[in-house]
C-alpha cells in the first residue's frame, strides 16, 4: 500500500466515523420526537373524541356577548373603569414581587443598605395602597 492509499484510507475511515457520530447525535433525539408526536396525537385524539361526544344544540342566546353579569348593549358599550384600576393595582403589586424575590435571595450580600432600600420601596407601595383605599378605589360595589 502506498502512502497515498493509506492516507486515503484514513481519510475515508475518518469520514465514516464523523458520519456515524452525527447519526448517533440525531439518534439521541428520536425518543424526544416520539414523545412529542405521541403528545400531539393524544391531544388531537381527545379533541376529536370530544367533538363527537359533546351535545350540539345551537341557540340564539348562546351567541350573545356576556361580560360580568351586565346585559350587552348594541353598538359601543363603555367598560367600567374599575376593571382597569384593579388591573393596574395587580400589575403594580406583581411588579413589587418581581423586585422582592431577587432582593431576598441576595439580602446577605446587599447588607444594611439593601435592607433600607427595600424598606423604602415597600413603604412607598404601602402608601400607594393606603391612598387607593382611602380614595375608595378598592370598593367594588
């Protein structure tokens, strides 16, 4: 065997090994693909069975818009402002939680300065809650 033939044999065996490595890499994802297809198939089967088993009795009253117990008004109906205020209050206190959790995990590293800063932050939010309460925003009826 000449040097060229031996180099060619090494090159071919290396290419086969690389192809084998790639196919082994993709074969490791076969189980994931099987489970994903099984999940999609089960969801589709449940929706199909549900469409056959559910009763279908179309009625005119089922197709009207219904929101929060008030009768629908033809055309533009103004929504109650209280919904938006409650949504804003929820977002405000939800954002508070987003800031408090990382602070709590790093409290020892932040020290006294971090503690005082968070007390000021919570005090401002508490003042906002007291202000909303006194203004009667939190009364639903």
